[in-house]
């Protein structure tokens, strides 16, 4: 297929492009600068402009672009950046997709399990209504911004992603600390972390592309969420390091500001629709996901 991708230089985008091209698919990269090589198309996500000529013939679009949730403290300015990079970018892309003479068959639009809010010990799936808080509200707006594609009849899937276990991205910041023996639980450690191995995440995106019956929200998380305490123990076993440290909630709040609310929140999210559609996880448990991350090529 000819597949357009935003966010192609990020952790997930880079791995997805590598996977698609290895199987002979043609990838069109949407970039926020003048094209420098074949297969690049310019777009301005906040300015509402896309070179739609470059999207001609694309059978699928995967939208992964957005400012990193954990890249900066959540100041008012950065919260606006998180909002605009997702909501305005999604609106720009989907309006362009809907206006094409022949729209793509499928759009996979990024989202996050943060849409459910803090769910404590309660297991949730795609049938669970959205929660409350900054991330939950942001995710709802993010998904709603894809309405032009939905209204144009494009099969639209919202990939609600959990914590991606990889040597890059947010999880990649944990590995150096644990390797130095400085890792430990965060807060009480009882909060659930809904994780997914990077290789399973890429396989799941490919599954969404190839499964015509899937549309709407789909959770991209492993089938057995674990607590932060269990993550800490698994990191210690895999890296063979002690995990004696604990970062109290007040210290996290001092260091991270409002973002600490998300770090300490509990999300026990299940991939119900992914499993029901026949997807098989290669790394369903946290220890396997950690080992896969450490042995993956960079």
C-alpha cells in the first residue's frame, strides 16, 4: 500500500516506517518543512495547510504527530502546545483527507489511555466512558477533531496507546536510572501502569490497518496491566540491580508539577477489542516486554 504517516521521526513512527518499508509498502512522510527527498509532503498542522497532491493515491493514513506529554513541565504554555499539536493537527489532517477526490480507506489516529482518567483498581476497556482531568479532556478533543474523516466515510480508528516499553521515549528515561541502581517505586507503587512492548505496538498498528471490521477506539495495551511496584520489581530482575529507592508523591509533585498527577494516576486498561479481533501479543507480560526492549535494534 501507499501509506501516509505523520510523526514519522518519533519513537513509534520510526519503528512503523521501518516495518512497513521492510514489507514493500510505500511510505509518504508528512513533514513541517520543505520536502528534502522523495516521499516527503509538507504540512502545517497548526496553520491548517497540507500539500494534498502528495496524498493522492494513499490507501491509508497513520497520524502519530503531537508534542511529547512528558517532554516538559505542564506550564500553561506547554499545555496549550500539547492541545494545539494534537487537536489542530488532527483537524488539519482529517479535513485534507476528507477533501481528497478519493479518500484513503482507513485513518489510524493517535490517542491515549489517559482518556479514561484515574481508574484506580477498576479494569476498563473501550466501552468505558471518558474520565476527568487534563489528559482525559485533551484526548476527547483529540479524537473529536477527526470528525471530518469519519463523516467522509473513512474507516477511522483511534489508537489509544498505553506506556510503550522501549529504550526511547518516556520509558527510555527509566532504564539508565535502574541500571545505576537508582530505580524504585513512584509514590505508593499501587497505581496500575498499562504498558505495551514497542514491537507489539507496531504489530497492533499493522493489525488495525489490515482489519476492515475495526473502527472507533481500540486500546493498544498489553492484556495484563501491572502496578508500578510490579514494574519496579521486574526492572530490577531484568537489569539485575537493586530497587531500594522510593520517590514519595510530594517529591514527584515538586519535581514534575501538575504532570505528577498523571504519573501517580492508576490506569488498569484492557485491550478488549484488539483481543476480540484476533490479535496475538508477542510480549504480553512486563518482563518479556522489558527484555524485548533491551534486545531490540536501535
